[in-house]
C-alpha cells in the first residue's frame, strides 16, 4: 500500500458518493463537524463537499492549535523576546498570527528580536547548546500530537543540564474542546463528529467514548485523504439513520482504541493539567491544557520569567472566534477576501495552514455566502 493514491481514486469516490446519496434520508439535515483543520482542507481541496447531497453539511471546528491560541499568549511570547533578550523558537505558523496592535512574532523579529523558526524540538535543543550564555525559550504549541516531542526535549535538557533552555507551554487537549462545544450555553447544532486523525494516534479512539455515551453523538475517527472523509461521512450517516451513537474507527491503519501508551505515559510524567486555559472562540475551559510538573519547574518559562496573564481582544470584525466553535463559516466574515488575505491576515484562521479561512481562500470558496 502506498497510502496516498489508493485513497484518492476517482472511481471509488464516485461509488462512495452514490452510496451516500442512497443512504441519506431526504427529509433530514445532517450536520457533521470536522474537528481538525486537516479535514477541512481535504474537503475543499478535493471537492468532497460538492460530492455530498445538499442535506449533508460539514461544520468546521477548532481546526488546529494555532487557530485556537488566544491573542494574549502571542503577546506573552513577544514580551519574552522584547524584554528578556531570549532566543525565542517556534513553529512557522505562529510567526504571522496577529497579536495586540497588529503586532506579530514576525514583526517583532523584523524589529530586532531574536525569534527563530524551527522544524522540531531537537532544533531548539541544538540552539540552546550553541548559545550557553543566552536563555532559549521554546514556544511550544499543539494538541496531543506534538506534546510528546516537547516532553522528550524537556527530559533531554534535564539530562544534559541545559539550564538556559525553557518551554513556554501552550499544549491543549482535544476532548476538553469537544466538551466545551457541546456544553456551550448556546450550542451549535451538531449531529456527529469526524474525529481528528493524528491526535487519535496518541490518545486512541477510546478517548471519545464518553462523548458518544453522554451526548449521544456519533464519532468516527477519520483519515485525511478524500476517500477517508467520504467513508467516514457515510459511517456517520448510517449511525444517525439507525439511531446509534458509537465511536467507530475508519482510520484503523494508524489508530487503535488504546492509542500510543508510551507517549501517554511520557505526557503524564512531564505535564499536569492547568485548572483552566483560554481558547480563542471557546473562552476559558477547565482542565483543557497542560503545564510542566513541579519536578520540571526549572524548565517552565512562565515561572522563570514571571509571565503575566494577558486578556486581549481579537481584531474588530474578525469572525475567527465564531468560526472556531462552528457558529459561523468563513464566508460569513465581511473581512475575508477583502481586508483579510494571506498577505494581510486579520485572524489565526487565515494564517494557519489548517485554518478554515485559509482553506476557503486557497480553494476558491469565497463567493459562496452562507444563507
């Protein structure tokens, strides 16, 4: 198996489209939330939405960690670089996310701050080794997928006594966000979930079983290829028609029920739950993010540099917060495609490579205004 071309075959896509059309109840509307932005991009890159019956709607969810990171945390990172003369290292998507006053990490770098884009945590450790006289901070971000590599880096730094290395931790947890969406005072109408792929390789499909039981919402763990998404949609439609609410695993070639037990153990060793953490669009969510345990407090940049909590507003008129919780779609934002473009982003949904606004821009969906 090549695991790419086999999941993009046109004849199989047509067969799945016919099966979905035959399975849907014409008198019913199906609202399927894809939690992960990788699914959103697959849906529009390959025209999956156009192969669906008119009564099957994809609702875009939180997308990715870059999308849901609040403005205040970007402000914190810029403060680190400006006031503490640190070497700040982070992944590429974060560089252009707007901060307060239309600032960004990229603009702070242009202004003289030592901010470096890295591809992995090992890059950051290398920089720390090469600059023993300067503090090096890793702006860590990600769902459960990228949390284990951060844990490994902290272990390595402790073993090597890299005292100039620390982590500004912004790792967040997928199940907590799903719970917040369903428990919202004015919840979005969602019938079922396309479960995230890469996250599920770590936490396993069992992590979603409480949602299926408590909220009676079917969940199907879906791969990122177009046939994965279509097959998963068909599985969800069948569950809804039959009145079932179970967790099914379409992405069985990579995801198990238990997940990656070694990665889970590593995360438990290094991190603990925060009492609450702010998400863009979802507000403060209890037990939804991680920070370093006491044994590793020496590597916690928030404690080392006494970073304050910052409450910051999003750009006026930007609908990213509503888009991230599924209340609106990118076409509903008046800034999209006018003031807000990839060259001049107003919100994280346009900056992130997995953002819903970036998907609509990249794949020509701006002209289709929502009803």
